[in-house]
């Protein structure tokens, strides 16, 4: 009986060990499945990192490119000094001084068209035109209009003396055979003066007498100024009355009524007009007006620098 009890106790011990072993084995079999499932997620190996200081990204302000303003420096164009100032031409000739002047026009081919000596007188408010500009006084009478203008006489007086513009009148009105030309021929002759060179000579007051002859071949005894004829026109009888009424705005009137004559080339700063009478032409019928003052003539000179 004792042996049976010992055997039974041994059986129980063995059975207990078997059961405990299965439990242990069962627990050991469930663990790896879980581990295997986690290993399939492939957890990356953690590499120790060194802590770096956080550097903030600087805020980049828009770069303001300095704009250099390009300033175009325009040199002021020097205003040329007027060649004509009041009655003075090129600081040489003074039409208000009283000192006599004489005019020479170079016709080319060694031909000269010239005036005699005339005293210079300028307009004054107190002047009586009927007496101050009397022909036998031998003067040229100037005033300040839109272009400086000088009244001159033509014709021959009772003593056989010629006036300042006598030779100009004859050149425009007469041909080489000394025959009176028609209006169209005279107009063409006047137009032919454009482009020619002229010289105005002035001597000292008292050295020559008004209406005395001028020696155009001799050297000017005083100061002189060179000019270019840029405009010329014959004013026919039917327009004379309107023309005579134009004083201060004469050059503008000439530009408006004779646009091809060249008066647009003149200005107050460099121009000079002479106005004179032209005798009756061959195709003009007399209306009782004295033949020597039947028409009018105007010549425009551009003054060159007299320095």
C-alpha cells in the first residue's frame, strides 16, 4: 500500500510537471508572433543626433536699387546779340547820329550801284514830316518799326543833284539802253538784286556834305557794315495808297502781300528796310500823279556782324 501511495504521488508530481511545462511552452509560443508582427513594421534604427542651434531664416527686405536719375544737361544756347540795336548796325553804323552814310551794291562783273552822301536823321515825336524829310535837305529818315526802316528820296533836283535812292530807282526802272521798262520787267530787275552784297559806309559828321557825290571805288573814310540783300519788291500804283499807310508793321504787310519777295528773312534783330519812290513804268497810264513818285520800291537788307 505504501508503495502504491508513493507511486501515485510520483505520478502526480510528473503530471504536475507536464502540465506546468505545457503552460510554459504555450506562453513561449505566443510571444514571438507578437514580436514578429512588430518587426515587420521595420522600426528604423535610431541614430543619435547632435542638437543644432536653430537659426531663424532672415527676413529679406526688398532690395531698393538706388535709382540714379539721369539728368540731361542742356547747355543753354547763347542768345546771339542783336546785330541791329535801335538805330545802330553792328556797333558800327548809327542812323540816329546825324553822321552821313552812303550805300554801295555790288552788281557783279565789276559793276557797282551806289548812292550819294545823305545825313542820318531818326524819328522824333515832335517831327513835322513835311519839313524834316524835305528832299533838298539831303537826309535819310529812319524809324523803328517791326524792322528798322529808312525813308529815302529818289529823283534829281533842280541843281542836278541825285538823292540817296536815285540810282536804285533808275536801275530798276531803266534797261541797258536807258529805256523805261514795263512793270513785269521792273519787278524782275528788282528781284535780281536778291543775294547781292551791299556795304553801308558812315563818315564823321562834318566831313562831307549831304547830297555830295560818294566815291564808291575809294576806301570808306569811316566805319562800314556789310549786308546781304534778301528781299526786294516793286509796289505798283494801285497799291501805293495802302502801302503808304503801313508804318510800324511794314515788314509784316510786305510778307503778307508779297510772300515770295523774301521779307520773311528779316527780323528786328538783323534787318533793315529802305523805302523809296519808283517812277512811272512803260505800261502804266498816267493818273496825274508826278511820274517820279508813281510807284514805290522796298529793299530788305540782312545786316552781317560788323565786329
